[in-house]
C-alpha cells in the first residue's frame, strides 16, 4: 500500500487543538450581544404596550368628554373653548396621564370649539378634544373631532 | 506529536474566562428576570384594560339608543325606606346622580316612527358573580382575578354575556348623561390587589 505524502495527511495538531482564549472571548461577547439584543427587543415590546395603554386612556377621555359636552347647554358651548380636562388613570384616578411641562392648567386635555357654519339662526360648531401627554416612554398626542348643533 | 500542541486551557485561562463571564451572566440573568417580570405585569395590565375598554364600549352601544324615560334601576333598602319603592328588587326610576349596579331600559326599535310605542321590550344589564367566587376581596378560584363575574344583558328571556372577568359594573344617570363604569381587580406577585376601571359616558338622545 502506498503511503500518502506527509503534506496530505491531516495535521493532528490543528484538528485536536481547542479554542483559544481569544476565540472563546469572541464567542462569549457574541452571546452577550445576542442576549442583549433579545432583551432590548422585549423591553421595546413592553414599552410599546405601555404606549398603547396610554393611547387607550387618552382615547377614552376624548370620547367621554365629547359626550359630556353634548349634555351642556348649547349656548355655553363656545365659552368652553380652550378649557382643559383631565384624563383618568387605569383605575379611574385623576391625573392618569401627566401633562406636558409648562402646561398652563396642569391638565393634559384641551377642548377646542370653533364655529363651523351658521345658516339662518342654526349654528354648527366643530368641537375637538385633544390630549397631549408626557408618557412613561415618549408621550404622545391624540385628538377626536365632531360637529355639534343645537338639539331641538 | 508534541505535548504542547495537545494542551487544553491552563488554569489561568479558565479563571480569566470565568472572571469575565460570571459577572456578565449574572447581570444578564438579573436583567432578563426583571424584564420578563415587568413584561408579564404590563401584559396583564394591558389585557385587562383592553378587555374593560372593549366591554364598556360594547355595553354603551347597546345602551345608547335607550329611551331616557324608560330607564329603571333595582330598588335597594334605602329606596324602600325613602318611600321610593315598595320592596327591594323592584324596578324603579333612577335617582339623578346615584350609582347602581343593575339597569333596565327600553330602546328605540330603529324603525322610523312617530309612535312612542315603538320601543323594544325591556333590556337589563345585570352583574352576575362567578359561582366559584365570593364577594370577599379575594381570589377564590385562583385565576388571579378578584371577585370576578359577568355583566349579562337580559332581554326576551335571553341572556348574553356583555363583559366577563369584571369585578363590578356601575350605572349612573345624571340629566341625560349615562355613565358606565366597569372595574376589575388583579392579584399582583406580592399578593396585593391592583384595581382597574374603564368609563364610558353616553349622551342619551331618545326621550
């Protein structure tokens, strides 16, 4: 049997050699980076959930305020322009969402009433409720608008 | 084959590696545990809030076409004492601004009519506590929720679940404004109770 030339034989040194400290450290750093990536993904998912929760509170407050405005005397509706309203928290407690810094009345909600049109004594207003808040993560703004006329 | 090419890690190398790895892994483990705990807690809060919100909106959609003059609440002992009702449990007119857990009303049928008789049969919202729960501020059935039950819509002999896993339901009529509040309680890891509520306000348009 013809023997293989020395160069063609597998080098036992390279095949049996373990990982060096540098290789091991690089591998560990890679694992740490991967874990950190997964962790940051989970954290951002959680943050997104909180933002969603805050949006739900803002939306409910806007909708409820609009319904309450339907109940007020129509003549007094324009006087409510630029007034604020609170956003109840997850358990109905006041100040569920913090207002922006420097907010004049300390309430995150704002009512805007503008004349839409007036035809032969019938008046129609555009009413907008807006919540601007400084949230647990990045804060946000939500607004809702509808038309209101006098009910006869 | 020389001895030096077959050697593994030296004790020093292993010690250095362990010294590098252990603190990193400990920090990662702590962060992972805390994060996963927070995520589970946030998830539970979000799930409950969303359920309450959806249920309140759903109840509001049913109540919105209700005829204001047809709204009734169940009389309690105070109502009987104040001569507002003859007996407890009797349907009586709601007292402005008072909160009740049960409500009955008739809705506009949706057909164009000038006839005031065009109303549906009475519809009632009733809170029914789950059979395994007792009204004791505790999680009797071990599902993490406190004193939970269902809000049922009853009409024409039918019963429909409008909201489940809620701790309570409140109705309050002030003027033409109907306020519906659904609440729920969740047991936290420490054993304390975290409570949630969702409010839906409606302006009742029908007389």
